């Protein structure tokens, strides 16, 4: 059957009362599903198989688990962190427009695509059609995983839930471990102050169950001078690591304390531009990290590197009273994803300035 006959059979078939209702409805649904897949594939520039998988995941995710993006898991309506991300999308669009065409065109395709993803989110859907036709011919195979959901800034970069630290930041992490005892000593000094009721410099994070607080050195790209002064060796060391994400709104470094009987719910980080490192400082039993469904038990004096744009959670299941059990403490440091080039980083530092 030719296309013409096929179309006329299809279009002519629907209003025909002689055609039974069920088959024509089924036909209509298949047709609609097909259009959805094609549209999704085109819009997101992914292979057919990925498009089908992603749609299925989206459909089924609606029901059993809510989408825990970083902003959605926070229930604080006046949260600075969350509202800052909304402003950030606007900032990226504005800074991008401010770049001259030559600079824009010299940037890698994957970075241009990442910016377009953010910019298009700000454009009303009625104005989206017909743009960026040229990019179709330059299409690249995506390195990203369908299990990653960087909620704000997704870029096409190699994806693993956990990274082998020797492959990525070997020298830098070795230096951290060499200085473990100094870091621990400085942690203890500010933690003793907290226990004594002096919460100066500490921030409480909102979690549904338990207690989680941080002592930031770099907080969303902004250096806390007063906290750095109180831990001079730790902050100097962080500042000396070349891969640390500095001067970028996605970059953080802090002591992180999780109390017994606490659970940081599964959620996704805002970007895959960074990999997150934890250096174990005080690690009781019964606590673990989980990234994309795989558990990791922290170890004191050891580091773990993971991609927090995969779903991740942290649990400290100890039930005994907080007074008896000591909390879990780690040093968190965000690093630039190792595949980001110098030129890309230069542009990203501009677009994502804190
Ligand atoms: C909510 O966020 C604001 C601003 O970040 C903060 O001052 C306040 O303490 C938070 N409230 C709760 C209950 O966490
Ligand atoms: C970290 O350890 C190295 C090697 O032991 C040492 O040279 C360096 O001074 C230490 N850094 C700081 C900030 O204490
Ligand atoms: C930590 O830093 C301070 C101030 O910079 C310095 O006086 C002290 O010697 C350092 N401590 C260690 C153990 O390196
Ligand atoms: C993430 O977890 C899913 C199972 O939930 C698994 O199929 C997938 O391979 C994992 N992704 C990566 C990149 O390991």
C-alpha cells in the first residue's frame, strides 16, 4: 500500500461508523505514541531507543516515586538555595546573549547544547518551534546516562555513578589523605564549639528526618572567609587543589555532619559539571551513601568520588539517642568534571559566576 492509500485509509477510517470503536481507538493511541516518541527524539536529540526508554521512565516515575530534584526535596519556601537556581537560569541566558557571536561559535557543541537546554526552558513553548535546525546535522552521540537528572545544567559528559579516584584526581586526593589529621583536628575544634552551643558558621539543612548540618568553606561558589579563618590549614589545602570548583555557583566545600537516625532522601544534584568527593572524618557503623542504587560505606581517612546528578541519598540508621552515638562527619569537596576543557571552563566560569 502506498503512502497516499495508507493515509486516506487511516484518515477515512476514523469517522467511519462501520469500523469498530476499539480498533480505531487503539490505532489512534499507537499513532499518538509514535508522534510523541518522534517529537521527544527530535526535541532532546537522543537515539530512538533512548527516547522510548526515557518516556517510559518518565511515565512510570510519575507514580511510584516523585522526582526528587534538589529543589523539590526542599520544603522551605523561602530557601535561598532554591530561589537562587531560578535566577541562575536567567543569568545563564543573559550572559550567553552578552557573548559575541564569534565566541559563541568557537565554543564546543556540547556546551552550546547545554546552554540551549537552559535557554529554551525559559522560552514559552509556542515560540520554540523551528529553531536550531542546524544542530541536527552536527548531532553527537550522547555520553550521558538516562539515569542522570541534572536538574539545572546538563552537559554531555562521561557518566559514572562512582568514579575511581585514581583515574581522576589521584594526586589531589592523596594530598588530602596525607593531611587527614590536620583536617580532623580543625574539624574537631569547630565541632566542639557547635556541641557547646556555638553554631556560628554552621548551617542547618532541611531534611525530613533527623539532623544534618554543614560548615561551609565554599558555599555555592562563595568563599566563607570567616569559616576559612577558623580552619586555616583545611581551607588552604582546599584552595590549593587545582580541580576544585571555585568561583562557580555549583561549587561547594564544607564539613558535613549527619546525626544518628537521619536520612537524606534520594535526590538529584543540579548539574553533572561537577563530581563530588567525600573524605571520611568520623565514620560510625550503620551509615552509608547510595548512588544510583549502589551503596557505599564511608571509611575514615578514605575518599569516595561520585556524580551527584545520579539519584543519591545518605542514611545513618543508628537508633540510639544522639547523645550517646557520635555523628558521621565528612569533608565534601566539589571538583570540575575531568573531561571539561580549559576553554569550556572559561565560559562556564562566566555563565555560572556566583
Ligand atoms: C528556610 O530558609 C531560610 C533562608 O535560607 C532560612 O533563613 C530559614 O531558617 C529556613 N527555614 C527552615 C525551617 O529551615
Ligand atoms: C599537607 O601535607 C603535605 C605533605 O605532608 C604538606 O607538605 C603540606 O604543607 C600540608 N598542607 C597543609 C595546608 O597543611
Ligand atoms: C595550621 O595553620 C596555622 C595558621 O596558618 C599554622 O600556624 C599551624 O602551624 C598549622 N598547623 C599545622 C598542624 O600545620
Ligand atoms: C544505574 O542504575 C540502573 C538500575 O537502577 C542501572 O540499570 C544502570 O546501569 C545504572 N547506571 C549506571 C551508569 O551505572
